[in-house]
C-alpha cells in the first residue's frame, strides 16, 4: 500500500492587496499577497505536490489596481505579475473581475501563464467565455487532479451591463453538477476539486438558511447534493471558514489577503486506485508573517507611482466633513453623505439621490483633501445609474433601509442581518432630495412615517428619477424594487473619479447638512 500527501492552497478575494498597508492611512496592515507569497514558497518547499489556486476577486479593490487601470494599463497587470511569479496553477473569475470592464479583464487573462476557469459564464455561442471550464493537473505517480472553476451567477444583479455584454451566467449549482459528472466520466481523475467563487447560503452544521435564497451563494447545496466532489474551495462572502460539510472539506480564506486556505490530503493506493484516506482543511493567518521581499520588488514601481498619486492635493473643505461615529452618521443627516449625494445629483442632473456609508472605518474628508482621502472614503469602483421608479418603490426602498436598525432595551442597535455572517453596512442607504422620517419603534415594514418631495407627499403611483450606484440599481442588497426598472441614464465613470473631478473643478467645497431625514424611536 502506497501513501502520498498533497497540499492544496487557496487565495480568494485578495482585492488588489499586495503591500501590507492600509492605503487610507499608510499604516502597516497584516494582509496582502506579498505575505501570502511567503507562505506559498514555504509550502512548496515542504511538499512538491502542491497545487495553488486563486478563487476570484483578484484584480480590483485597492488604489494600486485603480491607478494601474487609470494610468498604467499599457504595462502588465501587477496582480498577474505576482501570480505568474508564484506559479499559480489556476484562477477563477470572480464577480469583481468585471468591474474595470472587459478589456482590462481580457488583458489580465492574456498576460497570465496559468489558466482562468469558469464553467458557467458563457459567451454568445453558449461556450465558457474564457475557454476553460476545468483543467487536469498531473501530480507525482500519475495522480490526476481535476480543478473545476465556477462563479456565482448573480453577477448581472450588480455589474454594469456594458461590462458583461454578450455573456450568459448559467446557474452555478446546475453547472457544477453537470461538469463534475462529465469530468468524472471522461477524465476519471483521482481528485475532484471545485473552486467556486461563491459562499454558503446555510449554517454549515444545521443547514438552516442564513440568508435569502437568491442563488447568490450555493456552497451548502453543492456539498449536500452533488456526488463526487473531494474538495470545495469558496469565497465571495469574505468569511474565514475551514471544515467539512457532508464529509466534503471546505475552505474560505477571509479577504484582502489576510489568510490563505490550506488543505492537506492523504491519498492511499489500493490495487490500481488512489483514494483519500485523510483530509485536513485549515486557514493560515498571515498577520505576523514577513512579506516576501522579491514579490514586493516585482511590483514596486506601481506602488511608488500610486503613493505619489494618492498624496496629490485636490481641494479643501470649509466646515466639518469627518465621521467620528458611524452609527450616529446613519441616525442623523451628515455632511459627508450629503456631499456624495450632491455629487451624484450634479453629475446625473436629477433631484433625488441615495448612497451609503460603506463601512465603519470611513473617516470622511479632512480640511485639505487628497486623492488618498477620496479613495479611502469611496472604496468601490461603482458607476452611477439613473432609474425611474414609483413613489411606492421609493417607500419600499426606505423600509428596506429602515430595517437596518433594531431596538434593544430602549437602545438602538444594528440588525444582525446587516452584520452576520458578513458586514453589509453598505446596504443602508441615506437619501437626498426627499424628506423622510424613520420611526424605529414601529415594526419592520411600517417605519417610514413621513415622506415628501418638494413639500408634497410622495405619490405611490407618481414617477421619480433617482440616481444611485450601479450595484443598487441592479437590485443589489435586496433592493429588488429597483431591478429591471427603466434606466434613464448610465454614467460610466467610477464614482471616486467623479468625486475627485467635482472637487478639482471647484477647489473648495462646503460641508452642509440640510437635515432632510432623521431617525426617531
């Protein structure tokens, strides 16, 4: 009887993080691909039978990648440079791979020395649009490992339609089932790995749904209902998971390069067949690991230019546009959110806007604003969309936002559905151009107690043009009332660029609060 150990390493949701820093403050941070590189090199030295896979959301997410796309896209993508150098075996298309448009994605794919996979993103001929649904990796002693790539099919709910033109997103579960069966029959692999850019829709122990079952995440169902999967790699939800579901080892290695997933598989040969005799899934935090110097040097020119760009002053603020307490900023109108809504209304030339305070670390704008302040406060590469909706749909959207709050012993807190299993503060919107009041003492769905436009009650059947980001306009965040509504205008520039342009044109902006909305309880 012969035994062999195979190591599978997974990165996911790295989101453009290479250097171990926070770009908003330039302080050291325990994350990034350069730290992960140290682990990958160590693991390869330990075991030559090592497979390394990126599970998606790689090329978007930091000022480094934004500046690359904006100013340096004639050069090789720095994220691809690193993955090539680290000899990745494969990468899966994530939803954020489309954010910078098809040209940037196709360039990244063409520069890669490894294959990109996604079985369920189809071109106009009905074929996988990048050509490869899966690959076979040959290991020692003729062991065949199949790697199938699949992507959450929920992308059309978020992405700019221009970026995914001509593509069809097949149901990820159905596609996985079909391809696993095909690979088992046609390739007869010793090891079947599914790398799924999606997460888990249910509690891993009880199977109870943990979110609305939209199909965005199907990991639990994949483990329960598809035969023949030896390992499921996941991502998208930014969770830290290592365990087993229905006997299938699973991983999800956090986000921003804070950890790398590792599964150690023991294979034993009986007669002519290799079988898995043991599996050990784990996460390796890179917080206290030294960054790999050669990886940093490979892309240092991009970092140097990014840092110079970030520190360019672009304007100043009269008044206070900072955020000291994110909960207070969501309970009462504040100058930063009002400013972003004003930029949106100005660019789109409409009278109503909504936006969110994306997370709890946003600090707002100091008196002298640099590009660093813009990109650290508006962290997503969103574009803007103007949709025409009814007064009834405005009220429904406000009720969705009002559900963000709960009362606990008379104190206001955040509804766990916006924090667990993944923080979703970006799904609480604040509006400008209308006046409204939330009464949190009332039941969810009955909390909008005042709603007017131009001092008149909003009419349920009236039509209103509202500017919002493309994620929200596509129904993202369970704002289904916006989905498939008439689009009056698309503004294709990134919001951070629109904000910067607005400030540059004026030189000075004023912090104003018109108190058009409030929350009572």
